C-alpha cells in the first residue's frame, strides 16, 4: 500500500516525463533482441536459461536483473513459481526489473552458478547490469517477503542505510563466500532492525545458516533459542527451526539439556505453525514444517504423535495434488508425497500420483526418478530399474549423476556387479566432466570410492577376488 501511495503522489508532477520514460522502455523491450526472449508467466516476463541475454536486456532497459536459481527437482522452486510469482500483485514489478530463470543443472548455466553461488535451492539475487549484488534471498518466500526482497534490490541501486546497509553488506559477502564478514554484518543488521522489519525472519535464517556453516554450533543453538518466536509465520520460521534443530543435534553430546530444551520449544512452535491456517504457508511450506515437527517428535520419543502428523500430511498433499491447476503445479508435491509415504512404511502408496505426473510430463526426468526411488525402497527392483533408466535418458548435469548413482544402487541390490560397475563408472565420468559451478569434489570422491570398492579384495571368504555376482 505504501508503495502505491508514493507512486500516486508522484504522478501529477512527473506525468510527462514518466510517459516518455515508459515509451522508451517499451521500445527497448520490443526492439532489443535479448528482451524479446522473455516468456510471459503470469504477471511477469522471464528469460529462461540465457543469462547473457538477460544481462543485455537489463542493460538496454537500464533496470536491475532478478535471478532465480532453481532446478526441476526442487519442490520449493516449483512452489514459488506456481504460488508466488503468479500472484497479480507482482504485475507492477514487470516494469521495474528484468527477470531470468536459471536451471542450475544445465551446463550452459554453470558460469553464472559459479558467479552467484547458492546456499540452497532456490536462491534469488537482484543484481545490477554490471553484476553488483543488490539483494539476495534463499529458500521459500511469502508474497510479502518476495515483495520486500525486490524492494530492497530497487532501493540498493541508490544506496541504503541502517539495517538494510548491513544486510546488503552481508549478502555481498555471502556471494563471495566470506562467511566471517557475513556473520558480523547480519548480527549488526539485527541490532539496527526497525520494529516490524519484514526482512528480519530471512536475516535470522541467514545468520543461523552462516553460524552452522562456520561450525559455531553453540552460538547457533543460543541464537535459535533466543529468536525462535521472532521469525513470523512464513517458511522462514520452519527454515530457522530446521537449522536450530541441526545445531541442537550436534551440540547434544556437550549440552544435552540445551538441545532437549530447544527441541521442546521447536516442537511447540512448529505445531502452532502447522495448525495456523492463516499463516503465510503454501502447501509445500506446510509440508516442510510437518517433516521437521515429525523429526522433533521422533527424537523426543513421541512416535505415535509423529505418525499422526504424517497421516495428516499425506492427506493434505493428496488433496493438493488432486486440485493442482496444472501438471507442473502437481509436480511440486512429488517429493513430499514420496517422502511421507516412505516414512509411513507405505512407499507404493505414492505410485499413482507419481505415475500420473510421469504421464502428464513426459519430458521431465523428476517423476521417473522419484518412481525409481520409490520402487527401490519397496524392493521392486525391475520396476525401479525401468523408471530410473527413463529418468537417466531425460536428466542432465549434476542431477543426472545422482540418477546414475540410483541405478547403480539398484544393480547392487540385484547382485549385478557388471551393471553396477558400468553405472558407477558413468557417475565418476560425469562428475569429473562438470565445469566450475556444477562440479562437486565431495561427490566425485564418494563416487570414486564406491567404484573402487567393487574391485577391493573380498573379506572373510577365503578368496581374493571381488568380482562375480553378489
């Protein structure tokens, strides 16, 4: 509302100049070849998987560039695309920014992924057309939070003060992986935060995540305990508690009472969040919260209560998938449906929804990969192999390496060493070939170790060969 009032107040004095500016912008949008690549999705126009074109368009229109770093397997990414970006309230932002969607698994995007690193999927940036960071956001956002993120990026063009200045410094530090500076600046942003600051919840999430990455688990647990009730009712509240629970788990041997106390507080807070039907949660966000609530209940010895949460979660997801407005929107729930049915010990209950997704989206690798994983969990290995091979034919980049690894696991369960070796060799080859931005040294090391185990001498058999069938 404040944004609209300010615009309305300026219109009488700036009408003529604004008309000229709009005409100039419309001309740039239609005549600049790079801008012509934008595709309309709801109220926004997105350039897809062409960062150089997006940068050229931003320069031609003299606008900041919004970068969505996402992947098709990322349920949060899909939820943002189908429940947030489609909201009519973002129509005004179509003329304030250029938008680009970057599938991080596509090799063509490796350079920009290397330049603008992710802390999680999705990660969003607002940058200038000379690639200076103006704002950054990680994970799921409510409509209000994403508006605040965009507004922060727009304000940063001319400079910001107070908490916003510290947050911008932290975001720029995180973009170059300077965690020490980021932690200092995020802490300073909290000190100067005005009452009701809409960005406070995501600042708290970034601070906790930075502490965790630096190994500051005691500070992480203390911060989580202090601010647990100050993270609002969006997905940021869940993310904050998830990191806090992770720190509590690490701290448990040294501080069992502190860890238990935080788990108790987190369970209560998550339960309230899940039960609050007015909270700023999409179905995907609510399902995430239910997973962490289950985990906290399980760890505290409340298994029946955790199972009850899972049953409600499964029903909620089935209803959401059935009511989804498009196959892509329904695909949002594939991971959650698979996860909750595995938790409940009924993995095959997820098959009908996943098969429907695979039929309706024959070009997407994710439904087939999920089906392969579900059948693997259910020890239906021929079905697992069939669906995983379909996924391999469609997958690319780092995700293909993981699907190849899944096929190797299936072969191992089948006792087929020759096939397992062939797929593990492909995993090593693929990880070795990926460029900076997609390369994963840890994954490559693990892949090499898994391959080497196939050739290691067998132990306890009296023979010296690891070849043959399992």
